[in-house]
C-alpha cells in the first residue's frame, strides 16, 4: 500500500472505532467503495494498520480436559501404527475411536447442567497432545546429537560402502540403471547384473575431511573391504599425500565390517575398531555426506562419458579425488582437505607395511595362548614375555596376534577394556643365549628378580585376612601359625542341616518278597581237627577222656557250628555225669 491508502485506512479505522457496535457496516461499505476494494479485503488491510487491544488471557489457559493418562494411551496407539519409514497409518480420530469404544479413555466431559457427554474434538485432542509433548510430530524428531571431534589427522577414519544406484559396468561402459527395469520387484534383472554392479567405497579422515574413493565389482564383501582399506593406507601418487594407518576406524555393523578377516587386519594393524549401533548412521555422518559429494561431483559426469572398465573408472575416481581434496575448501576448517592433512606430525603418522604383508596379516587369525607360571606364552615358535600385560594371571588364556611393524621380535596381546572395546598391548619376544637360557632369567648368585603380584595373588592375600579376621599380611600369617579357627569360629558348617525341618513321611505299604536264600553247608571236622580247635579253649580241662567222648558223641565227624556247644559241655564239672548230647542241652547250656 502507498502512503495515501494507508492514511485512508487509518481514517476508516478511526471512524469505525468511534461508531457504536452494529452500525459500522455502512462505514466499511463506504470505505471499500472509496478504495475500490471488497469489504473482505478492507477488513484484512484494516488489521494491518490498526492497533488492537490484546485479548485477556483466559483463566483456564494451559489446562486441558484430556487427562495425562488418556493422552499417553492415545499417543501410544499412534506410535504403534507408525511404520519403519515414519509413515503414520492411524489418525488421531481413529485412535480415539478405538480406545473410547474399548472403554480405555473418555476423551470428553459431562455437562453438569444437562448431564450429556460432550466428546473433545480432534483439534482439542491434538492440542492437548502437543501441550503434553506427546504428539507424534514431537516424538518422531531426531534425538539430540553430540558433535564429535578427533585429535589429529589419521586419528579417526570412517569407512562406508554404497551401491552406485545409477550405474553398472556393462560391456560398453558404465550404464545408467533404468528404474523400470532394475528394481526389487524384478530380482531376476538385478541377478543378471549382480557381478557387474559398481560398489563405491569411501573413506574419510575425520580431522581433515580428506576422502578416499575406490570402486569394486560384485558385492560388499570382507575381501573388497580389506582390499580398499589396504590401498588407502599405502603411499600412492606424489600429488596425493593421504596415507598411513589410522588409530581408530569407525564403521557400521554390516556383515563385511564385522567379519573375521577384517577384524584380523585391524588387530594386526593395532586399529581400534568402532562399530556403530544399528540405525545410528548419524555417528559417521561425515562419510555419509562424502557419498553425496561423490554422487554429485563425480558420478554425475559418467552420464556424459561412461567408463568401459573398472580400471578406467578407478583412474578417473583417483584423479577427481586428488583434485577435490586439493582445491575444495572445507566448511569447518576453511582450508583444503590436503592442506589440513599435511599438519600431521611424525609420531601421529604410522606407515603401513606393503600390500603383500597387509594381505597376509588379514588372513592370520589371532590365537589363544595359555600363560605359564613364568608369565610367558608360546607363539609362532618363540617365547614372549607377558608380565607387562595389565591384569595378567598364570593359567589364563590371552588372544595373541602378529605385530605388523615388529613381526620378528614382538607380538600383540588383544585385551578387552571396561568399555567393551578391544585394546592392544605389545609383548616382547624373549631371546635365548647359547645355552638355551632366557635372556630375562636371573643369574644365580648375581641377580634376584621377581614378578609383580598378579591379581590372583593380591586377591588371595585379601581373602586370607578376611578368613583370619586380621587387617595385615603379618597378622594373617601369625593367625595361621596359631591354627586359629577360620572366621573366628562364627561359622557353624552344620547349621544349615540342623536348622532344616525335615518332613514326616507317611509309611508306605509293601509286599513281602519270597527269596530263596542260599544255604552254606560246611564239611564236618575230623576228630583230630576238632581236637586242635578245642584244646586251646579248654586248656587243662582237655584230656584223653574228652577226646574219647568226642568220638562217641560225633562218630561221623564234628560240625563246625557245634564247637561252642561242645566247649560248654566239656567245661562242666567232672562229677556231673554227662548224659548223651542233646539239642536241648546244647541250647540251654545249663548245669
């Protein structure tokens, strides 16, 4: 509006303000005719130039007739209907209808005057959800992110693979993939070009932003991943300073990233492997963004000049990579990527072995070795000293792998830290002298050496003091010498038995078992054999008369089980006339 129109609108607004309510229509019609606009347009323009008194805030502002418990149930139903792609399948109206029909919510109020139920409108429910911060639009927002930092170039690398969705390598070069021909609904077509599909591997240095690009054919496999990582660590073109072994490597939990061959390579190189949680691609957002840069800056050119071989496309990718890293200004550092990477110091740059050695290390599986009582382990035919490994104990198993930088005289012990991540500790090989003695051995009469106490030894001393009720090693030793009862006699080892109330069992009826018990029959003794056994028992009472009586009473031989009865009979006084032996006398044995 020009100044004249603005002044006229202000005059119309003033006249309408001075006119009683109900009589302003004529003023609006006259003003609209004067300006040549409709009454609706006039009303809209009057709001732009007039100053109105703000409405008084309602006393119940901020309050909702929808209780928090009902809002939570509605929000829970809405979240359950959300697909993995964050598409909401259920509306607020449908969720409220289902919950209300099942008697789980009321979502309304009863009019005190009429007693009629008045349901809340969908708009009121939506506003209530937002006031409670339970609306799906609020809940589906990304969780707050924390920015990550690295210490120096080569401190942290990020690696990721992605299928080049626009191109595959055909006989006549890189071809665009027709979406109507190659998609998930036609798996047969995708199968035909499976070995020809181009996979793009991108590695970025977190500090400088330097990116490394390489293409492979086939699939996202452990072999391809290891080959790309090995190539990235090598010194290449003079115009490409980016090389070396990273200290940490961040990747996603893909099958190739977590494979044994890839982990072997990282262990041998002492690379701390950091695998992101599933669905947390934002943790390695730098390399994800690098994919977008490659697609926009490099792959877009393949439509105008397709490559005819994998070597050709990698040659072009290398040229573009060096050009981009050397010329493009990074938004964070305000410098080129190569320019920032060149700030790396000598102690931060770890040079990688040759490609052949790296490939050998990738297939060398770490092995478990048992720690001897000399705090040594045997690995690849040599002895290694593990006394410097934190928390090492005799008899435990350590995971040992090769050391790519000192393969001759050192190895690496793979430990697991408190955070659950692998840590690497270098262990030295033990040399032997001409007599086969270890160079670390103590010479008799000249040296005295002892290992630091292992955690097991420290724990045993603490437990000894607990058992003896003492506070020092000397007191515990004195208590043991005094043969003190452990724990001061406070432990009754049988208390759990005596305190247990055993149930009383009802007797069970049984059936007698008729068993034909075997009978053992002994051959009768001859009179001479019986006399030899009876004479020591009777001593002076044995005589020739006793022998004659034995022959008369047992003419067929003397049973072995009757010796006690015969002894009692012969010990009877001589003046008692002995009657012929009878079973009754044998049993009673009286006079």
